[in-house]
C-alpha cells in the first residue's frame, strides 16, 4: 500500500476553488492567465491538479499581518 503525504496530495481545480472560499472557476483561470495562481500540474488527459504543498505555500506568501 502506497502512503501519500499531505504535501504530495494533488487537488482538483474544484477542491482548490472550495478551499479558497468558493471563488469562481473563471477567477481561478484568470489568475492562471496572469500567472498569480498557485503552481499547477497538467495531467496527460489535460486536467489540472494543484499540489497541496504548492497551494499551502501560495497561501502563506499572501498572508498579511504575520510578523
């Protein structure tokens, strides 16, 4: 049995949208166009996945008021 660490987890676009408070799919893809979205992986079937570690790091970079 292969165990997967939380940081290696691959999230679907829908899961990322939900984690970001229910932003729209269009907003997420616009962020991608502007190159301000979290790092994504495009699978051979064309679907996107966001590594959990990349999403967490992206959120940490945007944290305000943390000293």
